[in-house]
C-alpha cells in the first residue's frame, strides 16, 4: 500500500484487544503513525461479566503480541514482570489467569501506548476525495487506512427486546449496576460459559437469597468446553486459511460443528456448579434451584412490569409449559453488526448475513473490506468476520496474527512473519464438500 519512504497515517477505531494488539505491534514500525480512538474513558473488557473467579478460556500467552513477537515489551509476561508477580504466577500456573487480571493487563498495555486516545466517540466515517474523513466528538481525522475493532454487540432474542431493562437484561450488563434480587424468581437463559458463570454467581448468593433460580438451555445438556489438542488446532492460522477457501454453505456447517470449542463451559465451572447444587441438597437450602435442558424459551409480551410468563417448549417431547419469572437474565451470546458511524459509506461496502442475526462486512484474506471506493482507501475489519475466517476470528487466539497481517498489508512489506507455523493436522486444499 505504501511506496518506499512513505509514512502511513492509520486510524484504528475501538480500543479492545484487537486494536490494542495492532497498536502494540505497530509501535516499533517507523512506516506507521497510528492513532486508536476509543469512546470510553478507559479500557473496558466485558466489565459486566468480570465475576469473581471467572478464568480465561484461552492461554494468556495468546496475548496482544506474543505469538507474533515474543520479545515485545507489551506481552503478558512483561506485564507480570512489571507487576512483580512473575514468580508467583509461574507457581500458581498460567492456566488459572482470571478475566479480571487479563483486563488489568489490557489497561497496563494501553497506558504504555502513547497513541490510544480515550473519550473520542466516532460519529461518522465519510469519504472526501481519496481519503476517509473520521468525525468524532472532539475533532476530525483524515486517513486512507482505517482499522475497525469495535467488537460485537449483545444478542437479545426478539421476545426480550421491548422488556423493562432492569427486569429482562443481557448478562453482559450484570455487574454494571447494583442488583438486589432477594425474594425474586430468576431465570437464566443460555447454556454457555456466561450462562454457567451467572448461574453460579447467583447460586452463591451474590445478589441476595432468591425465591427460585432456574437455568434454561436449548442444548441437550450443559456441555463442557472442547479443549483437546486436536480441537485447539482450529485456532491455528492454517485452519483459518483453509476455512477462508471453503464455500459459504460449508463454512456454516463447520462452525455449527465447532460450537463447543468456543461456547462450551469450563470443566472447573461445571464442577463448582454441580458441587453447589449437591451441597444444597445436603444442607436443605431454603429456595429451589433448577436446571432445565433441551428447552426453547419464548414469550409473547414482556413490555409490562413483572412477573413475566415465559413459554418453555421441551424440544424432545414438544410439550409446552409456562414459567413465571420476576427477573430474566439473557446469556444469549453476541452478534456482529455494521456500526452506525459507517452509514455514510455503508452503500459502498459488501455485506453478508451470518447465523444468529449477524451482518458481516465482506473482507479478503488480509481482512481488508470489499469497498467500492478509491483504490488508495482501505478499511480493515477486526473481530467481525467469523463466517469468513472461522471460529478463531472472535476469539483471542489469533489476535496478534491478524494484526500482523493487517500491518503487513498497510505498509506493503513483511514486518511480521505470518507463516502458518507447525501443526499436527494437515489442512488440505480439498474443499469441505468434496468427495474422494
């Protein structure tokens, strides 16, 4: 993208892990002047779900930089060394890193990076001639290279969208306000890691003694995270390269079969829940707690005040029943959407509809958007192409690899080696739907 001797001005929108990785890896590259714009006043990484004891599902060595540059000053190990906790962390084990500690690491990295600007809310991205014009609440920026890293948004089922927000809410907001639920009939919807952690949090009395607590999932059981060595090769660059070459129909099938590798529950969390439920039986705790599997949850009208009547359909027998709730917590995942600030150029972007109500900007192998605009303008998309680049796209595992690809593309040379590395599984060029 650059001619020799040029210096590229790059604007990254959003200061989550994806663009913090980009900023950290860009720091030693003299060809790039990078500014990261973040609307919040500080780094916020799932603040509503930083429950006590919640641990990472990925290795902390899959941090902002290590897989791309193990010598970087922005690594998780450098953070531990700076905090004087490295020896203690080694003894404790890196498999026990909590999400709150990893958020602290992200804050530490952002504080070390001089080019992260907080309190700048992007309201519009426009085209002026052969450059983008980015308008914020503070000023405007001109650039030919934008890197989008705003993350995903909570996915709320249609039946819950018009409900009172303090009584029916997405789990991602659980800790964002004080919640006293004493004496309430509470239902948690969703059988993944977030649903499990919320159920355990409430079961332990964090929000007071409840009237009843019910955990409902459409899955056939509460399934553990698939975390075997072979499954983890789905999070290697070479799997993403292979996945990208498959048809859209094949990609959807693959992602369905891989769901428990990203949305299963940690075995330690499952054990803690099971033990807590067992102890309730032993000590005859005052209020009942239930786990209902293979159940679809819907509701007709939740716009009024509680109590609410939820319709539960047993998927195996097709029998229906109603469940009364005062509080409904939706652990129903996330979806990708096109940010509103892209509206001025949205008609020039190619978009595809993905499962779960997501909309993805169509990108190439280097995460550059297909864009009907000036050839010198590039819009790169981070954490928004799961249907195109595979299961790891919305996961931390390949964040430094993706940032490296984008940086190489921007400067037009190899600053970071993005080769696939070694792996046990051989991802052939034969399509998923092919036959022998």
